[in-house]
C-alpha cells in the first residue's frame, strides 16, 4: 500500500513536471492559463443556459475563445522588446483605424463602431484597449519616473485622442476603459497624489459638464442609475430586472437553465452585458462567489507577474493589463447589481461577443510574454 | 529637484510595488462593495425579489364556467351550450394582413365590407393578442377553412362555448335570452367574477337565475415572457403554476310543459296575443307564450344592428313580452270576481232575478249603458247573468257595490299588483283599489259614477296582464288559494345530478268567500260552456270533461254615436281584444288557462277555441280520454312537497286545504293530491 501511494505520487509529479516543461517551452504561465480556462469554461456553461440552448452561439464563442487562445499563445512567445518597439506603430494604426471608422464605419444600433472588412467585422476600439497602455508604457519606459508635467501633457494627448474618437462613435463604455487603461499606466508610473486629486476633481467637473453633451441614451442610463424606479419600463428596466434576477437567485440559485427571469426574456441582453445576472439567478450567491474568486485569482496572479517584470515597460504594461481586467469585472458586476451606472461593459471571458474575448486574451498573452522572457532582458 | 534626472530602477521598482499594493487594496475594497451588494440582494432581499420574479412571468387566465342548462319538466333541454368555432387572428403572426383578409373574403368566410372595421379593431389591440375576426362558423365553413389553413399563418380556429336555444323561439318569453355583457350589466355584477364570461342573462329565467346559471369561473396561471406571450414549453418553471377549475352553473328545471307550450305558440301563430297556462295547485306555469316571438339565438352571439332594428321596428312588437307586460282591459272575464265579492258582501241575492233590457242608465242621468250586442237579457239571476255575460246586470251590480267595494275586492284576485312570478319584467296592471283612488282621485272629483258602472264589465280604469288573468283563473279553480306563479321548480347540480326542488309559494287564501258563493259562481262558469245560452257553449261543445270558463271582450274604442260597433269599419289595431279564461275539470281542476288574442273581436270566437285545444292537449290521452291525474314525468318533483306559506297568510296549511277543498279531492293537483283523505 505504502509503495503504491509513493509511486502514485511520483507519477503525478512526473506528469506535472512534463506539463510544466511544455508550458515553459510555450512561455505560458500555468496558473494564469488554468484560471482563464476555468472562467471560460464556466462562461460556456452559463451561456448555454442564457442563450436558451443556442448551439450555434456556443460554437461561435468556442471558436472565438480558440482564436483568442491562439493569439495569446503566439503573443506569449513574442519577445517583449519586439512588443515594445511595435507599440507606437500599433498605436498609430489604431488611431488611423478609428478615424476610418468615423469616416466610413458601419452603423449598427445607432452607433458607428464597426469597420466592415469584407467577411470580418472589426472594432478598432478593441485594438486601442491594448495599444493605448502599450504606447503609454513605451513613452515612460526611457524616462525617469515619476513623470514630469511635460510628460503628463504628452501622455494626456496619447490617451485622450483615441478616447475622444471612441466616445464620439458613441461608445462611452469602451472610451472609459481605454482611458482607464492609459491612466493606470501613468498611475503605476508614480503619478503624484496631488495630480491624481486634481484629475479626480476635473473628472467630476467634466462629467457634470459633459452631461450636457451626452447622447440621449447615455444620459438616460445615468438618470436611470440614480433612480431606476423612475422609468420601470424605460431606461430603468434593465437595472430592475437584473436586480430581480440576482436577488431571486438567493444563496443557492434556481438551478441551471431554470432562471425564470432569463428564460422568459425579462432580463435584457442576458447573453452579453447582463450575463452576470443569469449567474446570480441560476447559481445564486455561491455561484457568483465562485466566479469572483476565479477572477480574483487571475487578477492577483497577473499583478504578481507584473511585479516580477524586469523593466519599466513590462511592469507598467503588465500592471495595466491586470488592473484593466479588474475594472471590467468590477464595472460589469457593479452595473448588474445596481452599484454603478449601466455602461456597456462585458463580463470578460463570459459575455457573448466577438472582439472582447480576443482583446482580453491578447492582453494576457502580452503579460505572459513579459513575464516568461524576463531573464532575456537584463 | 535636480535639472537632469536619471532613471533610478530600484526606486521605480519600489514605487511600482507600492502603487500595485495600493491598487490591490482599492480592488479588495471594491470587491467587498460588490460582495456586500450581492449579500443585500441575494440574502437580505431574496424574498422580495423572489416574489417579483414570480409575478413577472405569471399571468392569470380565466376559465369560464359552463353555463347551466335550462330544462323543461319532461327533461327536454331548452337552453344549452354548443361548441362553436371562431376565427381568431394574431396580428404578430400574420405576414400580410390585408392579403390574408382578402383571401378569406374569396373563401366566403368574411364579408368584404367588414374588412375596414376589422383592421381598425386589429390595430387597436396588442399585436400578440388574438382578435376574433369571425364568430360562429358553420360546419361547412370550418371545413372550408381547415383544408386551407396552411395558407393563413396567424389565423386559427378557436373552439368556444356559445349559448344555444335548440328550439329557437320556443318559450323565449319565459326562458329569456343571453347577450353580451353591457355597461349597465356591469353595474350589477362583480366584474372580477365575470372575467372570461362573454354573455349574461338579459331577460326571463336567464336573467332571474343568472347567479345560479353562471357558476363560478376558474382560472389558470400561465407563464408569459417579457412580451406577454404565453410560453409553450415552461419546463421546470411549470411546477409553481396553479389551476383553479371552474364550477359549472346549476341546471334550472322549468315547470313548462313543452307539449302545451308548442301548441300554444302554434295556435297563436300569425296573431298578436298571449297564452298563460298554470297548474292551479302550485302556481307552476305550464305554458307561457307571447306572439309573435323571436329567436333568442340572435342575441346569444351578438345581434347585428340590422337584425336588431328589424325586431324593434316590427309593428307586431316581437320583443314585447305580452304575457307579462301587455296591460289591457279584462272585459267580462272579471264578472266572476265581481260576483264573488258581491255574494260575500251580501250585495246580491243569487236567487233573485231581475229584468235586464238591452241598456241601462244611471239614476239621474240619461247616458245609456248598452249590452255588448244590444241584446235583451230578460229575467236573469246572478248565475244566468254570468252564463250569458249580461252587461246590464253587472252595470247595476257594480253601481250598487260602488268603486270602493270593487276596488277592495280586485287585489284579492291578484289584480293591481305583481303576481310575483320568478322572472323579471312583469307589469302590475291597474286596479282602482282604495289606495289607487286616494292617490289619483283624492277629492272624489273627476271620478264619475259611470266610471264605476263600466268597472262591472272590466272596462275603464282597470287593466290586467295575461299572466294576472291566468293567476286569477287559478284562484277561481282552487276556490281561493293563490300561489305565486313560477317557472323554476328546481335546480340541478350538474355534477351530482341531484335536484333541489323549490317549494311552491302560497301567498293568499280567500277564506271569507263561502262555499255556497263558490258553488254559485263556479257552476255559472261551468254553465258558460254547457248552457246553450252560455257565451262559450259552441266553442266548448261536447267536451269529454267539464270546463269552467268565461269570455271577455275588451273594448279599445268607444262605440259610435248610435252605440253600434262595426267590426269591419274599425281598423284592426283598434278592434276589440278577445279574452278567454278557463279551468278544468271543474271539480278537480288541473289546469287554469288565460288566452288573449288582440284585435280579434269576440272572446268566444278567437280565444276560447285556443283555450280548449290547450286543455285537451294537457288533459286528454291519445284515445281522447281523460288522463290519470299524475302522468309519469322524468323530472317531476316528489309528490307532497308542501308549499311555503308566506307570512301574509295566517292559517295553517291544513286549515287552508279544508277551507279550499272543493267537493271532490283535486286529483289534478300535484302538491295537495297526496294530502287528500
């Protein structure tokens, strides 16, 4: 008996060792990959129910996850120096594409976000979610930190140009996320607290001022967040139905494919922005906690990896990937539970939708590259 | 700050780590906020949101209860329910609304002129709610649609229950009809209890027993999605759905004898008139007919404006329930009541004969009151005056009695007030009772002695309905017992088939009238049909059973200056109304009948033959012999069900029976026969 136990253990260790060697060769971080895989799997289970057993939808999601995984693995193998040197070019291309969208973009649901490239439709704003933090990290890489006022001016231009273009599409959620991605880089670079405080004040003032220039539906979303019951069938409908779904789920949930809010179409956009509510309804508080723990693990691991980064570019970009991912999760969970206003932010790796999965996995690919190549860069 | 800054990698690393830890702290705090919010929603407020989620998807749909049947005493169903098919259209599912409707017109399932209205109705509804576009398809139409159903997406045949009167107009004035619920109906009902119900009783038994016939609607909960559409596969969500089955309405059993009813309607065909036949011993209405009648099926599924106008504008007033609502002078049929009053009050000696010429004038006046045909009565006593209907005799008797005395007697025979029949709409007629006189002639001015004189022959300020006349006849038949006329004898539970029989209501007994007085008057009424000088002698000749009857002719116009009444010269609408009342057999009556034929002239010629045929049909078997007293009947109530005596009648039932029992036991009685010694 004793002998067998020992041998089993050693066989396990041998297997692990083999897997680790493969991962190492692929320049992939095992724990992070495991976390991402678990979240994606969880997401597929939920999507199957939320989409009312829509197999084609599920298949498309699997294909996108596969595409994202391929890109992630590819990026993980790219030398970070190459990435760094590519950053300005990527950024420039991104801005040009955004200009192209403004000029010849495809209008869908009242917003011009898509670029029709024959068979493929492409959202350049997704590219900017990566290109902006890369550009910022690239800019700060050679410069002494914390950044000076002149640096901040340049960084502001780098960040705000795409933000303005995306906000004009209009896609406020993505614009905010792009801005947040760039800002996080600057923040991690050591932006002074006074400046942060000033920026916060300016942001609030800008928000109030910006309200006047908001598109109707953006303002409605804000108003309905402040008082959802004011328009139970109007703008507040999403928030109310989402909270009913989550609240009625209770601790243990109603069970897989048994969420009445989702099945009976009371929950709007239940496969995309509000898929978190489906989880809350069908799997309850426990199911939500499980998902959030997975996310926490991914974020913690990402943050840990980025802290191991050998140079400024790696650390700043890695930190930005980790924190942006957190912001995704927080805003989505916050908006479905009524904690923050409804902004169109998908739940990463779970919400149905094309570009976002690829972008998120690309980000982690870059993170893995930065970490796994650390010994090559002195 | 130094002018030239160099990168300090160690310091930058430390700075990044501090910032990363700070960010980590912010993230943990944010995560805690989300967790707190989740705890609030999913634990603290779980019950609240569960209720909201439940209410979100559940819609309650009523299940209408089956309306109770209306059944005649022999078990024939007069009002039933019939499955019908309606064409329902769900706008959402119809790709080409106009095209589909036009196509239906081509199949002759729709009228082309109905399309604009239909489109307006369809567009005013929710697009997922189905709209009826055509009600009550015939079998051929159902077949025609069914084979081409695939050509009509979104248009379906929907099975419904509709009220159906299988015999059409038969007994419509007793049974009544149902119609769609109107705004004024809604004031009398609880709208919640009628959710899902399409029709409501409007007249007759359908209205009087609406509560019992309607039953209790049930409901079923169905799952709907956010658009309000029913979910076809509710799956795991179905477990909480509740269904409350409806409770069908009670079946109502009528006293009507359809054989008599059919005959009465047949005999009245082509005339304006009414027939009411009663079982005198319990008030059961054997027949209640008003002519012309109408088909209640028209109303049951929504009558068209054109059809309704045709009924309303018909000069013969088919919608007018003559049996309950026509208020006419009674003519000479009132004479037995006057005679009974006079005998009881000692105003007349039945043995004393007086000479009655063809006319009479009031003392101190030269206005002449004629006999109807200006005939001379000769020496007549009370009995002969009734037999030959001598007006002059009764002018004098009425004058002697005075309006106060006559007015006090008339209510005893059911005049001047409703009979209490168990369906709505009856008129109370008019009798110069002391109360009525006090109201209309408070100072005795305006009422002339002549007005009293003509009361003696049932003219002037005295009006009665055919129902009141039948009721009066049944009081004569029972020698003073007054039962409330009734159509409904029992209620049957459709599930258990148990019948709850209602007790007849005895609401009066004329005990002050002596048997001797009854004997005089009833033998006179018998004489009307047997004495060669009787007004109904020829109409009732050779009857195999004895009949007590009285003719009446109600004048609608004053005679001309010469006192002549020229039938041919008078327009039909103003010709005299013909009455006949009768009960038979005389000593043991089983049926009392009143017949009114409007504008037909002499009561003996128009009304009496109808009454005779009805009594024959009820009393005689196929061999022409008198039937046994209680023929077996499928739904007959148990013999010996004692009548409910209303508070107005003080005597006990046995005392009533003793007082009222004729010389021979009333073998025709269903109620009291078993009590006979």
